[in-house]
C-alpha cells in the first residue's frame, strides 16, 4: 500500500509541476523558452522551418518555426483542464439523471429517451458523428466574424456541449444500472426495511460502493474524451478555434489557437512523412498523459479498496 501511495504522489507531482509551468507560460516562462525559430544559418546557407530536434533541441519546430517544447508547455493547461471540466460535467449530470431514473414516475421517460439516443448514436461511429454535428457550428459562428476571443470562446462552448450531449446517454444508463444493481443487494434490502429512503441509501449507505463506480467512470470518461479530441483534430476541428497560415501560394497550414495537444497533432498529421517529429513527439506526450491517468485510476482504487483487484 505504501508503494502505491508513493507512486500516486509521484504522478500527482508530475501533474502539478507541468500544470504550473503551463499556467505561468504567458506570464514569464515564455521569455525563458525559445518559442519560435524563423530561420537558421547552416553551412553558410539560410534554412527555414521545420527544423528537426537535432537542429533545434529538444523537440524541433513545426512548419512555421514554433518550437514544440513551447507549444507542449503552453497547451497542457488547455488539454488537461478541458478534458477535466468536461468529464466532471458528464459524470455529475449522468449520475443525477441515473439516480432520478430509479423513481418509477421518471424511469419510463428518462430510460426510454436515453436508450433511444444511445441506440442512434451507436449506429454512427463517434468521430463522424462529431464531425457532422460540429461542422455546422463552425459555419454559423464564423459566418460573419473572423476568429477572435469571443467567437473562439463560443466555439469551444458549443464543441463541449456537443461532446456532452453525445456521451450522456450511455453514462446515464450505466449509472442507472449500477444503482439498481446495488439496490438488489441484501444489505440494501435490509436498509430499506429499516426505513431508509432511496436518497439516503444512495448518498449515505451505498456511498462507498458508488464512489468506486464514479471514480472508475470518471477516469475512463476523461481518457475517452482525450481520444475524441484526437478524432476532432484529424478533421481539423481544433478545440477553441483554428487560424490558417499561408506557407506557400495555395498551401494553407491550420494552427490550433489554444495549442491544445490534440490540435498540435492534428495540424501536422498531413506532414507525418516529411516532418514526423511534429506528430510523434506530441503524440508521445499525449500517450504519457493517458497512461498517467489510467495509473491514477488504478492506484486510487487499490488505496480505497485496500487490495489490488484491478
């Protein structure tokens, strides 16, 4: 148990340090890091970006000269906070609706409606469904206005609402199923006989069991959200907006305005063969983030339950 707590503390320290570096990037750290390399003289010749990690250590630059190190540091706070906030809202809303569905007068409506939407959403792969729903949002928001702080904030909110709407049905059904399953246990029946209400059972008697369920679903949902962000970035639907930069005549390079990690991957995916580090390095950091989240989930369950069952 002590080993798991030390391991968990190490992961927590990683998140705290990286998050602090990202939060203070614009207020001071930006001046300490090389954020852009527009050109370099090598062998008496002027070279232009992208530069590989050997020329501009440690991670090289993208196609317009921005160093990947500065982008990764700056974008971490958006990657982590957006997935965290979205997951909290998904779990909280799903739990409330799943709990309300245990009452007979609400069960027919809530369960029937969400089963219907869950079935519909399962017929279309989520990446394509998200693209179909979010693309019209882009058209409406940027119809008469160029990208700015207001339109980008509106776009991000609409993107998160679409993601929330798509994932809620399955989560509501899962929570409702778990709560009903716990209600059938012998200790639940005994508690009901002694006069406990459904509300008291869920928030008092069954709190330890439901805490494990909520914890497990929260981390799985957060990891799923990170995967969905990658799908969106593949379609150039970056979280928080996009700006087009002209590289050459007729060649435009989409850039994520927030530098969110999935956006960094998505904006460079077409150049994987010519500048692979611009995709593989952010993808490596993305995988490390998902790995640490899955390990945090595993370690917390071991600590809470008291033995390694997962």
